[in-house]
């Protein structure tokens, strides 16, 4: 697959600023890296994103899939003309991530079309074992001006 992103034109700081005081902040998700084929983010399992057993809450994992996939989808568009909005999200939880662990979400494109995009987001623990795998379908619509 050809390059999806031009990392030299995308600032990680700007991505994190864009998510300031949003769900990203609420669950402690920060973008860490972008390559030509993937967008990366991390979050530490803490009291604000875990469930009572001290495991990462499945809702926080799904939010991470939504945030990473949505940001990635919008990064490949001409934002003057189009915006990508979520249509469908799915995920499978495979193993727990425990309080204090740092997890990494990696978003990669499966399909980038004129009207829809499909992004796969995998979440790994600090032992590089997959804890959650999901996908998000994005609708590409004209911007409202």
C-alpha cells in the first residue's frame, strides 16, 4: 500500500492540542508517533479509565479506537472540503490491561475511499500482546460552510 500520511507535515503536538479537553483528555490518551502507514497513541491504565477490578475499562478501549481511527481518517482528507465522521465501531477485548500498565493503540487503514474509510485499530500492552482489536468505519462528507 502506498503512503497514507506524510509525517513531516503532521505535528504530534498539534494532534494532542486538538484533542485537549475532549474524550482523549478524559481517558488519558495521547498521540505519540505517526509513520507513513500508521498513527500511534498511548494511555496509562489509571483510576480514570479502569473498571472496579483495576482492569482497563472496555469502554476506554473503544473510545481509543474511535479517537485514533477518527483522527487518522481526517488526516488523509483535504479538511477545507471534507470531514470524516464515525458510522460504525466494533471491537473485541482479548485480555486485560492492569492498573499502571501503558497501552499503545495503532491505527492503520484498511480502505480509504471517496465516501467511506475503514480503519483498524489494535491496542497492545507493554509486553506487545494485543489486548483489543477494533475497527471504525468513517463517512466522508463535505464540510459545512
